């Protein structure tokens, strides 16, 4: 059975919102990780509070509008009431909620880190699999191209990554790799091991290439 290696993409902050402030000249709002709740009889409104990055003016992004209180579990209601950071980030990254509020997220404002196994050429040579399999794990989708993650995790220059693509050596979810594709949690990337080795060795000594070809 082949091994599936993990590429973990971890966001360090929530995306800013592209929105003009009515009190200053700023065009960005930052999530406060806090909610505003307003209950009227059996209905409830829930907003995620944003603040202008310059003057602290507030903007409330609707999460739920006029929904029945019984439609929200007690556990989730308590998370909203207690300003739980995990659920705040969930909705701050929700492209559906952002779209419904007719605002735009600044996805480039999201800082991130990627945790991945670092394979040497020798490690790759000693593997048995024809295709090396990787799975992406991420709690949030933030409009990042899969090609960016792949180039980082394989530690390749853009030109060498393009060589892999041109050689049809990379597949995503069993389909040919699309450069413009934005990654999703659970995506599986497979890379042809031999072509990857040869790509790493471009510009290296011919002696090393002979060793690989003769394995």
C-alpha cells in the first residue's frame, strides 16, 4: 500500500474585507472575532463584527438573519454568545457568507504557513512508488492556487514546476493538473517520482543522472 504524505496549509489570520469606510479614507476592515446577537421574540439575527483598520469604525457582516432560535443548537448558540474564535474564523473565511453580504475578501491579506515533508533526491530514489501521493489539509479555503502550494512543498522554481506540468507529471484528484485551480481541503496530488527526480537534477552532474537512470 502506497504512503500518502501530508501538505498542511495553516492560515495565520482571517482575510480583510475590501470595503470603504464611511468615517475615514480606509478601504479595509478586519475581523474582530466577535459577534453581535439580536433576539426578537422567536427570531434571532447574528452578525460578525468587523472594524476599520484605521479608525476602528464598525461594520457588521450578517451571518444569520431572522432565523428561528430553535434552528440553532444550544452548543453553537453558546459559541456565538461567547465569541468563540473557531466559529468566528469559520464565518470570516466563508465565501458564501461573504458573497451574500455583497462584500469582497482580500485573500492576499491572509498570512499562512505550509507544513510538508522535505524529501532529498536520495529519499526519492529509495522510494518504490511510481507516483508519490500528497494530500492537502487545511481548515479554510482562501483562494490560493494549488500551483503555489505545490511549488512550495516540492521546493521547485517556477521554471522547474512548469517542466513538471509540461511533462504531464502532476495530477490533482486523478485529473491533469490545472494551473489556475484553487486548492480545497482533501485534494490529492500525485507526482511522477522519476520525472520529479530528473527535474531536481537538471543542472547537476551527469554522474548523478547516470546513478538515477541505472537504479
